C-alpha cells in the first residue's frame, strides 16, 4: 500500500488530491523502514495545527483546494510602491551597513543614548544577517534550552563579518560604506528633507531624536524587507524558466504564503508611511503594529511553520532536478537580486517578524512610560511575542506529526483492523523494543524470547514485530482503559530482573491477554512501567 492509498483509506481523500502529492512528502529513504529519521518526511501546514476538535491534519492542508476561490493559484496582487524603495538596500544587506554607520552618531548624539539606540540592532537574534556587538547583549542560550524554533538554522545567508572590535567607534566610514550611503541617501530620519525643513532638529533633545530614529528604523527596515519580498515574487516566483522545472505542487510548496506575507508587509508599510506623511514628527508606531497584528498572525504563522520544509524541498530539488538547479543558478546570479540565493529570500519573513519585536522593545526603552505610545508598544510587543510563540508551538507539533506520518507509513496491520495514527488528538508517548517470553512446554521448563515492538500513544497501545523494515501489527488496545502492568517475582519464576507483566483487558483480538515482557535494561523496565501505568 503506497502513501496515497494510506491517506485515502484513512481519511477518505479524493484520488485527484492524493495522487498529486509528490514524493518529497516522504523521506527518500522511507521505504527502507523505521531507521529513517523523522526529519525525512516533509510537508505540513495549518495555522491551527493539532487544535482540539480539528480534523485530521494533512500535509500542507492550507494548500488543498476547498472551494473555487481557494482553488485559484496564489497570484501576487501587491501594488503599493514605497517611496523609500530607492532609499534602502535589500533586507539581506540592510543590517550591517546601518549598524556600522550608526557608530558615527557618537559625534552627534549623547553616549548615554547610543546603547538604547543599538538595542534593537544588536539583540540576541540568531537569525540576523550579522552579529555586531556594539553594546552588551544577552548571553546565548545553551543548545539544550533552545526552543524548536530557535534551533532552526539556515546556512544560505551571506557571510558578513563584523568589523574588528578594536576598531574605533569614531572611525570614518570605509569608502565602500560611503558609496553605499550615497546610493541610499535617506537612511536616517534626520536626513529626510521634510525633517530638515521642519526645524525639528533645532529644538529636539538628543534622546528625542534617537526615539524618532528608532521609530523611523521600523519604517525603513520594513521598506527594505518589502523590497526584497518583491524580488522574491517578481524574480523567482514568477520565473517561467524556474516554473517549467517544477510540478504544480512543488511550485505551491516552495512559494506557499509568500503573497500573503508580502501583502501584509505592504499594508503595514503603507500605514507607517501615511503616519510619517501626516507629520515628520512620528507620534507613535505601536498602535499601527497592534492594528496589523492579526494580519501578521494570519500570514506569518503558516509561513514560518512551513519554512524548514521549503529549505528541505530546495535541497532535494538541487540534488535530483538538474533543470531546477540550472534555472535557479541563473536566477541567483542576476544583478537584480545582488547574487543573493533563493534561500536567503525565503527565510526573510521569519527574520522580519522576529526583528519587529526587537525594534519595538528598543523603541519602548526610549519612550515615556506614562504615555499612550508606551501602552500601545507594550500591547504590540505582546502581540508579536504571541505570534512567535505560536510559530514555536507549531514547529514542535509539526515535528510530532511528521513522526506520526512516518510511523504510519511503516505500520502493516495485515488482518488486524487498522487505526489512523495521524489525528489531531493523538501523540506518541513512548516507543521501543522488548522481549516477549514464550513458554514452550506445559511445565514451563523451557522459555524462548521473541523481540517485539511497543508503540504507546496517549490513547492507544500498538504491539508489533519487525519484518522487512515494517512493523507487522499483532494487536492494539485502547490506553489507558484496557492496558495495565504489574511487577513480577522474577527470581521465583526464573525470569530476568527486567521482566514485567503487561495486561490487556480488551484488545482488537477481542479477548483478555496477559504477556510477560523483558525490557532491555532495568531503566527501560522502569520507564515502561511508569508510562504504561499513567493515563
């Protein structure tokens, strides 16, 4: 039974949907059996992953055509053109030049203000394009304490080396950086023509100027980000040469939700620029972020949830599809994308939603706490934090679902009634091999041991043996209602010390069952006894 048959039998999917699922939804070595790492599977996305009462989760659920409107191909419709597109570089190139040039502000702004200005630029974010420690930052978390989202790594970003720490902060910009600033003249709020003509710079304090710069950075960096998204869509997504090398499903998976995040960015930036147009003195930005937080959640959560699978798909295509590799190499070498790889564009939405929170925190530090601006900033920071936590939770759930799908592919129920493993309420609790004790004569003088496998879920226990890299299911029972365990007097019975008794009061075979099992080690026995006793 192949993958399409499994999902059709389990969930009743239509043939035209399951038949279109490409091979990369399953790891390349999946057919070889349970030795395959769960990360070999690919393709899951739903904003409400695993929500209580939701329907069974399927690969890229949000890409399935459910009505005529959703069945239409995702086509970019963003028409907004920021007036700052020509004032900022691509988002991949944005951070490092800005940080370096901000060093010059020591000659203009008080040293007491500088650290506050740099907090948003140098926060502890492992996904930034560079790590420039211009002020003291928080220590990195130990790997064991990092969340699944923090452990995601993308190695496609350009290697941008920060300046040596011995370099003087007051050193003049390099010729290359000076040329960069000539290309992008309005990097700072104080450089804007409307600010210069307004006379604001003559009476604002250094701290107030710094606050304006912090809020303008949110605007400028969003313009830089949207500029890069435009290249992702116009240069890569709409490329006919690239599209010819991809199946329809591969195209959808690779660029899923791209138009959504681009539209959200355009709407957000439009409101930010409107605020600036109304008055060069920016009153606040927290209210605008708060207004768009629901839009961010709607589009960024599914995008970030699928992000790792996009990279995995690219890697598989580069290995197996020469046409794709050639077309992509040609696109990436084009000057329009400054030779940045496709992966560096695909990871931008996660970088951006993470960075927005850092920028808001930096703005808040310079904002009077007893103002509406500070109140809205706090609400906006919490809203973005919730989005990031949802993304983190989804990544965790996706890994668990991925494991269940791989496991489902390896289960052979034979004549035993099959049960679906991938449902929203089911999760794998414990799994492993044990030895089943078999008595070979009526007096119990001869015993043999047969290796079997137990897969314990929060609501189900499956017992199987391994054959040809498949789990041949021999029985299953509801857990904990029909499953219990007992200790044995191993010495009296002549059994290994790792033995214990497993009871099934009712199983798929329809009768009571008791079996003596031997764990691999004493600690394994204790773990099995503990997990099988919980419910």
